[in-house]
C-alpha cells in the first residue's frame, strides 16, 4: 500500500536524481514554487514529521472515519477502479527529448541505428519489456507513448485506522530527505 502513497508524488523516493525526488514537496530541492514555505522561506519538511503524520492521519479519518464516510469512499474507489486512466512511466518531457534525439541527422543515418538509439534511450529495468517495446514503437512513429491502466489497489482491511505502513513510509521518506540534505 505504501507504493500508492509514493505514486502521489508527495514523497521523494530513494533515487536522488529521479523526477519524483526532485519535484516532491518533501524532496531534496531547495528552490522552486513547489516547496513548502513559512513566511515566504522554504522549510525542511523533516522538521515537521509529527505534524505531517498528524495531518495525514486527520485526512484519513476525514475520508474513512465513520461507517457512512467509509461507504462513500469505497463507492468512489469502486467507480475509479471501473474506469481506465493514463499511467505515466516517464515524464513527457523525457519522451519528447528521446523523440528529438531520434530525428537528428546522426540518428537518421540508418534505420537500424535509429532503432538502436531509441531502444537504448528507452531502456531501463524498472518497467516490463512490453512497456519499453510500446515506448520504442511510439517514438519510432514520432509519437509520445501513452499508457492506460486500471487501478487495482484494495482498501486496507481496517480502513478506520491509518495503516502503519503508510505512516512508516512518510517517516522513512522524511529521514531519507534529511540524510540526503546533510550530504549535499
């Protein structure tokens, strides 16, 4: 379930160069409009770990704190799961950069060379081969990859209390952020 929380983009992940870590509200970045501020000055989210956990817990309670709210929330989740939505594996800007690189004179020297370049630029172990193949196919056609998926994440067994793994994930992300900032 913690992976769902990470996919919100609110928390950084453990890869410092990743888009998620650079753009997360709780990430390493020291500049940008997305940073939390008090009195106009950026603040370290790690200094407010207890407040963040408390706010998250109150939000959770607001969504599922009573039987009526749980039923309404479950109904909304079922509606969401019934439909498909866009799933983003790579930032559109990166896909566009790969597409641009694939039409440079050097890349257009041969179809095999262009295919090799696109395949190499789309290569990563974090996604399934079929995703990479779809990315390569779309970029070869000068298109941007577009993926659609259904949501399958289930509600926790007891939605009345915040699952400990979610609060642990928040604390872990805050500790990681602090550790990375001190190393900078």
